């Protein structure tokens, strides 16, 4: 795709120069349209990757503040990256849309309600205490959600109806020793990103992750100073809010890596966070103080299923045979290109694994997308729910808390994290969602 982006601007802005090169790699073929969720539900060119690339190109060529139309269509992108995964020309759409959103936030003044809402989400999500307090207040207001519409209604709809779990002791900075290792040998040692939203909504996920790793002879450390990966702010184009979080994580993990015991990996059990951490090296590549540090962390980052494949899963000891429909989060299959590992592990653990029809399509969660774009998110959710229900599974599993929160109340079967099933199969407790429904293995 040819562009007339001013050379002088490219010479002074390496990110703009990279964005221009990415635009140039697009050959207008339209293969991406077949995988784009927003195009699937809206059938509008500007709500496709190809259309958004044109809009970004036009925005850069004109300079100054983008128009409302451009911002609307860029905001509608889920950043699911299905387009990037299938693109025959290798267009790095993720980097282009990220820079486009940074440009929008720098040059465009949003309406007051949008500014307040986006700022509130960026401030709340990384701060678990405030997030927990906001959800508690939301539970009180939820019965009146019918009085609201749009984003406010979506926020109240997403508030859990059940009481929040108490804060888990495993999310405090500490070290969990490996089990079953030979005396005198160094066990593998990993840092766990315990995250922000997950520690409030579903504490069982980190607990299962730690048990699973310990049982497989791995020492797990939850480092002091690590926390939110920075993705919520970054996805909104707010680098000023994202970078302190990113750098805090890098500092915490490298403190462990460079210590006497070292680190073999940084384990992440939320695929949206994993995609973000694996991109730290690119995000900070132009910062001479942080570039090498960020690249080291990105190289150490592993999804929990990646790591379990590397070290090998123990034979199952608990009864399995349940029919599990596996929902592959976009950040897992498209962002990190992790497709078969979770399913292979579940099969090794004794489960019958079923695929979701149209599994490449986003469920509509996409970080905070379901709050900021509730209409499209709702359409995608309904489509995903129909597809999950169609396979007649007993349990649904995924590797991303956002997808679980989006879908769990609608699919009609228990929805658990992949790691909870792996933990159960290799000797851990039965996931609470299964126990409460009294499911029996076949």
C-alpha cells in the first residue's frame, strides 16, 4: 500500500517510520476480512483490518487531529490479531494499530464521558484494592442496571453476581518450594505473574498454577514489586500510564533472575497478559536504558501451557474422561501463536477435547472492549455462546480470565481455566465449578 506520509516526520519518529513500512507491506488482498470479527458482524470495510490500515495511513498523511470517523473505527478494533495470524504478506498489524492508538490519544480530544470512563478503567484495573471496592459497589447497583445503557450498563452486567473470593495468600510476595526433587539438584525456578484482575475475580487460577508447578518439581516465586502487565493502558494508547507498570515488572523479575537462585522462566496464566509481556522487548526497543532488560524478560516469558509442554506433564491420577470444549483466547492463538499445546495437555490429562466452531473468532471480551464497545461485544458473545453450546460439552476451558468472565454465565456449563483441569488431573483438588454441579467423569 503506497503512502505519502511526510519523510521529515518519518526521519524524526522511528515508530512512525516503522508504521509506514508496515502500511507498505499491505497488498490489499483482503484475506484478513475472512477472519475479522468486526467485519463479520458489521460487513463494513472500515471495520476490517484493510479498512483500518487505510484510515491510519490517511491519518498520518494529513497530520494533526484525526476525525471522529477514524477514531470510531479504530476504537472498534478488538486487537484480536486474527488478521495478523492469517496475513500472507506478514503485515504486523498489532504494531500498527498500537501506534495508531497512541497517535489518537496524543492528538484527539475525546468527549468527556469517554475520557472519564477510559481514565477510570486505567486507574482501577491495576489496583486490586480499588478494583475490589468498585466491584462491591457495583453489586449494590447491579439490580438497577436496567436504568442504564451503553458502557454503564455493560459495566454493571459484568459485575459478578456471586460474592468475590477472599484475597488469596498465594498472591503475596513469597516463594513456593518445588516438590519431589532430588537432594543436591537445582529445581527449575520460575516467577509467576499473578496479575491484577485475576487476583480479584478468580483466585483459584493462581492457586492451581502454583500447585501444578510445585508438583512437577518447579520452585515458584511471586516477586515483590510485580503486578499489572500494563495491557489495559497500552491497549487504550496510554503509554504514560502503561510504562511505569511495565518497568516495575521488568525490575522485579530481573532482580530474581540476577539473584543467586536465578530464573528459568516468567510464567503467565492469562494469555492477554502473556501477549503483552512477550512484546516488552519491542515496546522498549528504543529506550537505551530499558531495551536490553525488556528483551531479556520477553525471552523468558512463557504461558503456563507452553512451560508444561517443555517440562512434561505427569500421568493423570484423578478420574477424567469429561468432554471439555476448549476456547482458545485470541491473545493465545493469534497473539502468541499457541494453538495445540493447551489441547494436547488436556488430552494427556485424560480429557476428551472438543473444538469450538469458528474458533478463530473473538468472543468480544478483548480486555476492556466489552465495556467500551458493548454492542459489538454482545453480538460476538452471542455467536461464541451458540458455538460452544453446539458441541454438547460438559465443561468449557480457556486460558484467559477475560474470556472466562465474558462467557461463563451464558454457556450453561462450568467454565474453568485450563490449569485448573491439569492441576485436578495430576493430583490437585477438583475445581469448585465442577464440584458444585456434581459432574461425573465418563
